[in-house]
């Protein structure tokens, strides 16, 4: 196994390969490891893992307080998962397992089981990447990663938008060890930096996914020479300061000068929970279903996200509802809502309200006023039946709407192209900073591996940018309504 292969290896999934790599003195290592295995087997028969007793005490106490609680345990290795799963299952807990060897589909299945049936999820870092687990509120870090930013990321799986309760986190570490001493020194130094910057979390000043800080080297140096713990931590401190400084420069570059102080504390009058509930109730009633029993309406709930993610498109074959807005002085005619998009990016689409009266005359301002009236919860809307729309009539309305929307298309196209160019420029600037940081790595094989990965990432980004420059406009109808004439009384 080459140095590059060993460096790129994911130890969680390839531990056996790592342990069977070419050694300097294989016979001496075998003899030493045999002694260690014998000691481990002896310990296994005499004692449980020193961390398991406090683990089960914490879990028992948590479920005594709340029987429906969901607990997530993070481990470093798959073998630890299996070990804990067996012990916890024997105590009557329902356990699910999540790790990096699983496909996306398998992970989603495990997550569904954990949400609906299991008590405890045991996950590795790679298993939990990208998952939103805010339906749980307790995290136990059974194995602590050497990188403290990863601990923050683990807790962030549950401490996110949609979380309804306080998040509880437990970190397990063996006292009176070199590891605990190094962690103590590191946390003191890094906390001091955060305090200087007025930050509460690492993520406030640094992206833990892209940071190139070698915590492993600090621990390995300290294990070899425990007296060098403070020196090893100082190297990490210097690297952390440099990367924070680079990150702050990037944030300054991409920040926009907008004064939002007037919006602080402003009451928009929009009730999100009530709106989500109304959306779900109206839909279920329209198809004859009972109202679903949801206690708390959240945009992360599967039933809600299914509706929010649904693409709505009107067809000429659909019946057109007839609408009367009480005491609203509109003409008779057709109100339409069209969706204009120039890419799959959410920022690259607009919803355009358009009104054309019964004489097929476009009323530019009336469309927005009618849309505002429909959205006003204080207005009384009466919907009666529905009427068919001939293909010829539909095309006439569509052609007039396309002409009206052309200026919006030109503006949206220019905005999208400018935003893509600016995003790509900022990304390449950040990528070049990462190249500079990687080039300063002292270990040659790790430096080569990082630079190789960044080169591939840069080529991929340039290709994606070239493809994304193409504009593919789409103009589709979302809603057609025939308006009854209103009155001022």
C-alpha cells in the first residue's frame, strides 16, 4: 500500500486493510500486538468498557424523564457501533445503525425507522453527514473525534431550524490520559481565539467541512512525547488563527452593505404555523380525507415538505374556477399566475400575476392588486364551480402573458448571469486560499494528496460553471381564475 493510498483511506471502512499494511518489522509488531490482544481479551472477560456504565446510566435517566425521547450516539468506528448495539438491545432498547458503508437509500430507510420505531440511533460521522435529525434532541459523543469542530457538527445535526426543544449533549472522554490533556490545552487555546472574535461556535468563524487543520499531528506528537502537548497545541493554534483570518477575509469580500436594522423586531403579521396548517387542511378536505393529526406544524415535517416541494402547473384541460372577492372593485376577466424560470436555481425564478379583462385587454397593475387581495386573510372569497377553457382561448391568454413577461425575463436573465459569475469568482478565490494552505502542509504525501484533490475539484467547478452559463427559460401557468366583476359596496 502506497503512502497516497494510506492517506486517502477511510479508516472507518478499511480498518483491516490499514492494519495489514507493510510494517517496518512485521515479526516484532505481531509479537507486540499478540500481547495486546491477550490483555484486551482478559479485560473483556473481567470488565465492561469503562464508558458503558455511565452511558447506560445517562440513557436510563433520559428515558425515565421522557419515554418517547430519541437519542443519537456518535462513535468513531463500526466495530464500536456493533458492540454498543448488542449491549443496548439486550437492555430492551430499540437500536438503529447508520454508517458510511450504507447507500443513500439505506440511510433514508434507517432514518425512517429511527423516526418512527427506534429509541436510539448509533451513527458514525460519515453516516450522519448531511442529515437533518431535529426530531431528536439528545446527542451522546461516545467517541470524541480529535477535531473539536466535528463535535459541533454532530450536535448541529439536531440543533437546527425546526428543533422544538432544548438540545442536550454529552461528551465522553477518559480522564488522566494524554488525549484528555491535549484536548484540554487545545480547547483552552481555541476558546481564547473565539472569545477574542466575539464568537460562540467554531462555525461562526470557520467552515469545519473545508478547514485544513491537522489535529491528528498534535495528538500523535503528544502521545510520542507527553511533555510536548502545549507545543503541539500551539502549532494547531497558529494554523487555526491563519485559517480564521483567511475565512474572515472571504466573508468581507462577499458581504453586502445592506442596513436591515429597521426589520429587527418588525412584525410581518405572517403566521407560519397557521399557514402550513391551512395548506394541509384545505388540501386534505378537497380530496375527502380527514385532517391529519399533526401537533406541531414545521417546514421539516414530511407531510409539509411533500406539499411545499410539489410542482403546480395549470393545464388547458383543467376547469377554471370562478372567483368573487367581496367588496373588491375589479373588472370581469381572467386572473393568471405564471412561473418564469431561467434555471433550476430558486433565485432564478419569478411568479408573475397577470390580469386580462373580458375584452382581452391587459391590465398591468390589476394583476398585482388582485393577487394581494387573494392573499389578504381579511377578504372574503367566494369560489363557484368551474368552466372549461378552449385551447384557442388558452393560447390567446398565454401569448399576451408571454409578451407582458418579456421584460421580467430579460431582467431575471441578467441577474442570474451576474450572480453566477460573482459566485464562481468568490468560489475560485476561496479555492486558491485552500491551495495556499495545502501547499504549506509539512508532510509530503498528505500535501500531494490534498493538492491533487483540490486540482480535481477546481476542474470540476470550471466544467460545471461552463455548463451552467447556458440559459433555459421556462414559462408555465400555475393558476387560472375567471374573475366575477366586483363592486365598491
